């Protein structure tokens, strides 16, 4: 479903009648879809972790601490419900303050749960069970991060760093990644990511050919001015670092024996 919605939005953004603001809005919608897809994945992973945690003989610890986990997850759930409202209505300055307070409370609860778990370990609790418990806490935290990613995208575009120095459409988009080619800035879910010159050039080249397989030889020639592929790990290292900085390892797909492509 995520792929179908994203493809539809990308087609809409390429319509001749779509103006600069239209394309920007489509880019934001695509980023929202990606964050919601990530949220869905995290929730599924969370369910599997809960089942495994309880079935591995940790039911006692889970039952004892379940109220803490429920309270933590409820905070993220409230955050999500508010986000759904703001997707439809937009964000006011008061809304931003309220959301910031909710985010601070979620972060505070996370720290308290981790601290309590470490203390239980010091008092002789089962280390393996506690590590699984903390894995569940981290998954709830990641779900909250996905929700916050949506908030970042739907914030009003006034003084938006993605758009502030672009009077025309200089945006290249793929999933939740946006490149402003005029300012040479890269944003992931609305947050700027710092890339080196070569990392930026590599990402832009791949995004300009998104969906197409780009050979290693083509990348070496275009990015490093080598006439043919040479024996070096430079390209592989740059791709690995890009995946880490973009926090989306599936965005740049490796095509074995050939090269890479942007995975739509």
C-alpha cells in the first residue's frame, strides 16, 4: 500500500499542471506516508517482541512491569492521535508547545524505565530478561520517533529550511528524503542532514535516476571522474555512510554485480 500511494503521489507531482507549491505538498505527503509505514512496521515488531518476551519464560517480569509499559505506550498513542488531528487541521504555535511537552514527557518516561531496569539488574534480576524488556522499551521509543517524524513534516512552511531559499522547484524527493538542489541541503523527515560533497553528489545522482539501476562504472565516472571502475571500496563506503545518515538502509538498494538504485 505504501508503494502504491507513494507512486501515485509522485505521478501527481509530475503533472504539467502541478506548480511549485503543489509539488512541495506532494513531497510532504510522501514523507508522511513513509513515516506512517515505518510506524506500522515498528508496531508489528513490537507485537512480536511482546509475544516472544512472554513466551520465553519472562511472563513474571512482564506482568510486574506491564503497567509501566502500558503507561509509556499510552503516551505515544496520545501523541499519535494528536498527530492525526494535526494532519487534517495543521499546527498552530500553541499546538507546537503542547506537542513539545508531550515529547518531553515521553523522553522522561523512557529514561525512568531504563534507569529502573538497570537498578533491577543491580539487585539481581535476570539480565537476559531485562535486556528483552529494554528492547521493548526501545521499540516503543522508535514508534514515537516515527510519529514525531510526521509532526516535523506537517509543520507550517513559513521559514521552512527546505524551501526558504528556493523560489522555483529545486526539490528532488524519494520517500522521506528531500534534496534542495539550489541550496545543496538534504532533509530527512524535515530535519537537515549533513553530508560531505561526495555523499551529496552521489545521493543526488542516484535520486535523479530513481528507480533505475545505476552501474558502478557510471557512478565512478560521474562522481569521481574515473573512466572505468577501479579496485577500491570508496563507492561502497560512501553508500554505507549515506544509508546511516539517511536512517533508511532500504532507500539505496544494492543490485549485486551491477550497481545501485533508489528503491521506490
